[in-house]
C-alpha cells in the first residue's frame, strides 16, 4: 500500500452538492479521530468495514486511501451525502471502492469494523445499535464519533443496550469516540407507530426521522390551515415529507387528490411509507427519496406543502429552505401554490417572493407563520 498524506488527501474533499457555509466543512475533527482510533482494526480487517452516516465521504474514502480498506459497505441517511461521497470518490480516483446499502442485514453481514458519526437523536442511535448488534459479526467493534458538546451519557446507555463493553476514548480537538464491543441479542423496535386521535391519523417513525412519532407544532400549524390550500388541486407534493404527516392528512381529507411525499432522508422515506400504510392510503400516496423534488417533472403539480428544516446537522442554514423553495417553484404549474410554515422570526417571506412568486400570509403567531406563494 502506497503511503498517502492524510492532510493532502482530505484537502481534495468537498461538500458539493450539499449546502455550504463558513462553518460547514467536508471533513471535521470527528472524521479524523474515528479513523485514527479504528486504525488497528481497519488494518486487521480491511475487507469487513462498514461506514454509517458518513457526511460527505471522509470516513469511507479515508478508510480506503489511508488504511487499505476494500469493498467498504456504506449507508448514508441523506441523499446529498451519497452524492457528495460519489463526487469525492471520483475526484480522488476511488470510484468503485465502496457499495451502498440500506440500513439492514445485508449492510452488516460479517462486519468486523463499523464507523459511525453520532446521530442527533438517541432514537436514531438506538436503531443503529440494534441493526449493528443483530447483523454484524460477533467480534465486531463499533466506533461512534461526535463533537463532545453534542454527546451525552445517554449515548453510552443506548450503546449498552446492544453491547456488553462500552467505553469512551480521550477527547481530541473537541471530539470523542465511543467504542462498543460484545453485541447482545436484540430485536428491532422500529418503526415505532403512534395513533393521534385528535388528528385522525397514525404516525410511524424510524429512529432518525425528525420529531419521531410526534407531530411538531409547525406541522400542526400548517395542518390547521390546509383546508384553504388550493381546494380544487388534483396533484400535491409534501416537500421534505418527514414521517408523511402532511401527505397523509391531505390524502385523507381529499379523496380525489393524488399526493407524492418526497424527502432526501432514507429514514424519513421509510417512516413515511410506514405512515402511509398504517393509514390505509398506499393507493393514493407515493413516497420518493430525492433532493428537493428533483425527480418530479417541471410544472406538474397544483399544490406543494412544506415545513422546511433550518439546520444542516447542528448548524443553522437558510440554504436548506431555499433549495426546497426552488424545487417547489420548478414543479408547480403556473398559478399553483406553495403553502409553507416556518418560525416567525425567519426571513423566509422575501425568499419565497423572490424564488416562487407573490406570497401572502395565511396565519401568524409569535412562533409560526404560514404563507401561500403563487407560482407566476
């Protein structure tokens, strides 16, 4: 194996096509620490490596280029992460060195080394732990890395649900790695489903889905306004659908409406599919994994509903919402409308006017604003 300078290698990586900002990077201290802590295991088991939620490819490509891993199996929740990994692999001459998988048994079968970026929620970590403990080799070592300020003792407890030996490494550059060995027999508890009698629907969620089985206050604000949203619409899109609450509510209230839910998160798509099935609407709601409705035809939709995110990981970024607004503008027919809910302090109305068209306020309170934007 030819020695590769880590700094020079990582300098080639980019976030493209993900959002960019001064505080967002393609490679961070956690990526570097994970690879260093797992170096001995990577060298010992180069053909049995799995990477989970690699943001933009640093872990996957670093394991190959710096530690000789081969045939790395990868699962990334976000589609833009997959696209960034593919672009970085091409940029560094590593196309074909990894394979993509769902979060399932095929991903983990025979795995001896698993590298994972710590997810934002304990439920997401719990599902990760269950899949690894149930599917990997009994001698597997799971490395979970994150920024110290975002890691809690609760993460150790969740890891201990699936592993007999859990310990933390020393911190470096404000990052730390949790190491777990000795998988326990575990059963998957996902998706979790909850009935919301007040809304007349059941919500199902995988671990990494935003809000889980809850219906967040922003979504509730938009749900309350939806009866007035393009009443004669024949087609609708739930853009960034999450667990599918808006898509299911629209389809349930309007028997003649055809609805598509789209989200770039694999966990969200799996959750929305389960929510649609739980509410008996599989014949009228289709769920697609894509980025900002990129797979849908131009000028093909009467109504788009959206509760846009405002975080990229833990960083606040308006660019995520703007990308969704641009996607809505592209798929809406002239005269079609985007109904959007967002935190009242955010300056989204100007962006909606600029990107989509004339925008009116539907409802507003100190926390949430609902607007309707007409495609010109």
